[in-house]
């Protein structure tokens, strides 16, 4: 298996996308759709220049979709959207290289410190909700359809390094208890998932592995010996490449490739097995769910009027209508109101832990 640090960088999203995005998925995304008249706001102001968006490959499809809409009214503005991963995106953002950082987790204390050291203030805006789907091949009839957090920890947690058969995880699953799927069968365990540069990796560790790892006095992390990539399409290909595979990816990428993938149900604290759906993700029943964000550089906002217009569109009803179109779950009324208020007030800093 390839070490998790061997995953390739990604600059675009290559997955089976809804029609809205098909024309936009290129090596470097430049959304500058042509209009008959000059682009601008309701007062007739025309905009030009560049907007640079980078970060989470999970949030990337939303930002691309909004960029397409923006190009219809502002054809002279180039909006570049890339998805190297949340961590890499924050590194660029806190060096002042990007206007917006897409993120599939809240910014960390270390990243806040890096931005502060560079004199960069940001506005944090929650834009959607995503679930992380735990996956295998549709041909996998050997493993039961529901996994507990203990099962997942036994397969891909910090104590599972070297396990190359599902059955290798049985002693560990027995120690942890509350298994939904053990004893596992003696079949190959081929794991593909996000690498450490990905916000999906961070969220998976935090939501699924961290509590058990700390209880067992282990470092909260995945095993290092699996095929890792920041490219969600590579992850999908890896999962489909073995009949008894295991992997995880953002719900949207499962949803747009569901004929090629099989999602496990996951048991939360109550022990009920829950499948990932827009409804179970939105209401919190599915235990591996997370908010999605964009972070806006406040100084660049003051310098670039087009950036303000882009974010205005992003948070409009029209812009947020792209969220379900690309496979994610819309914010509830309370979260949406808080996001729009933070933008209206230009509230800097983070509201998420």
C-alpha cells in the first residue's frame, strides 16, 4: 500500500459531477462566462480583475458553481478555484496568496496564529453541511452493512497498522467491544482515503477516531499504511478497485458515484445503524457529519469590490441553491441567519471550536 504521504496534490475536482459543473472541471478553473453586456451590480458598476479561491476539495464544487453564476454578470472577473485540501488552502490563505479559503473544518488554533502573524484578518462563513461516507465496493458481500466507531477504529485507527486482511482486526474489535460487524471475514483489506492535507481526513479523525484513541492512550490519527490522496476521484477509483475495499470520502462524492460505491451504515452513540442521506446528515442522526466553510480575507475584501460581489452572490438564495445541486445539505434557518449576519456585520474571527 502507498504511504498516506504519497498522495498526489490536486488542483481540480475530477468526479462524476452534476450537469451544472461539467463544463467547469478543468486543470485550472477560470470561471469567466461571457455576457452580452458588461458585468456589474444593480447600480450598473462594472467589475474586473481576479478572485483566487483555494482549499478544500469538498467545498470546491460549491465555489465553482457560484463562480459560474458570477461569470454571467461579471464576465471580466476571473475566478480561479482550486482544491489542494483544507490544510494546504489555509497555508496559502495565511500567506496572503488567496482571497477565499474553502474549508471542510473550522480553522485551527495554529492556523489562526499563522494568519495573525501575517496580519491577516478573516471572516468565517458557514455555507453547508456535509457527511463523511464510509465506503466499500458494491461487490462486497463479505462484510456486514453496519459499522460502529469501534469497528472503524479497528480497521483504520492507529493500532491497525499492518492489517492486510479484514480478519486481522478481529482481536482489536473484541477488545474495544460494541462491534456491529465483527468477526470480520478473512478477505483482503484494501484501504483508500484522504491524506493529511485534507479537511476530510481531519474531520474523520476528530469525529470517529479521536475519543477511542485517547481512551486507549494512542495518538489520534489513522494508520499510515494506506493509499492516500487529496484527489477524491483517486479515492473513488481505489475503493472500486477491490471487491473488499474500505475507504471514506465526503458524501457528495459518494452521491455522484453511488452506482460504483456502497456506503456502510454507521452506528452512533445510541447504537442505531444510520445510512448517510441528506436528511440524516442535516438532522444530525448520521454520526459522521460536519459543517463546511469559506474564509474571506478582510483586507482583500476592502481592496477588491468584485470579491464582495462574489461573496454576496455566494450567500444569496441563488448562490446557496447550488449546495443541494452539488450534493450537499443546506444550512438550517438558524445557521443561515448567523452566517448572513456575520457577513453583513463583517464579523472577523472564528465562531467555531
